[in-house]
């Protein structure tokens, strides 16, 4: 996220060099903030997905073990 924020700050800086209206600057900054929040949500979702995968992987092992034990 930090890298994306640096890119966004650069975009805002580049846009400001062209002397846009305050409204344009505000919109660009809002877009950057929104993009940063979306990126953070994606990282959080990836973390939750990894936890689910780990949980279901362990569950699968337990179920396979129980199935194997029942067959013997």
C-alpha cells in the first residue's frame, strides 16, 4: 500500500504542476484515498483467505484421517 500511496502522491504533484482548479485537486486526492482504501481491503481479504485455506486444509486432513481410521 505504501508504494501505491507514493505513486498517488506523485500523480497529485504532477497534476498540481498544471495549475488545475481546487475542485480537480480535491477529486484526484479523493480518488487516491479511495484507491488506497481498496488496496488495504484487498490485502485484508487475502489474509482472511489464507486463514480459511489453512483452516480447511487442516479440516480436510482430519476428515481424511478419520475416513482412513474407519476403513481399517
